[in-house]
């Protein structure tokens, strides 16, 4: 039996393998990074709990009443509440460490201006009611689907 070698077949197979090797990660990446939904705005608020007059920190029950009264009516479709712990530099330069209540709000990007005004009202209400210097806020553009 005579054996022959066809280098064209081997070369073609190698090219095919190289193309598949390059294409598979791209296909997997596209599947993993597909669009999750519509453009949304994610706003994170950090409500500190230390009071400037030395009284006990804002308790969970107090914050839940604030949430029910001030936040839920403006964002009835839902939110996420997380317990946090952070630090900041106080006005006198010392490091202040405190527990916080962190709220995450999602709303359509097209409503960002109107919803942003609601967020600012909530921040001012908390600062006034609990005598806080500020409420932390960060905003990100995200995609979300429900």
C-alpha cells in the first residue's frame, strides 16, 4: 500500500482551525456582552447615620419611615436598600467612620432630568430631618431589562 501526503489538506485544516480559534472568542464575547435592555440611569445614594449633636445614629426604623415617606412615593416601581459602612473627612479634617444606608434607584434615561430633581428633593429632606452635611450621590448610565 502506497501512502501519499497531501499538504494542501493539512494547510487548509490549519487555516480553518485558526479561523475558528479567532472567531469563537468573538462569538462568545458577543453572547456574554449583549445588550441587557433599554438605557437606564442608576443613581446611588449614601445616607450617613452619625448625628452632629452626639445623639445616637439614625436607627433602621427611623430610616425605613423616611424611605416610606420620602423615597417610595417618588420611585414606586422599586429600589434596592443596602447597609453600608464608609468613611469621609469631616469639616475639622478628622476621619469620620459611620454606618450608612445605601439606596440604588433605576429609572429610564429619558426621565433622568425629572427623576434627578426628585433625587435632589430627597437628599435635601434627609439632610434637614437628620441634620446631615450631605447625602452622597453617584449616577451611571446603564442598560436594564425587566
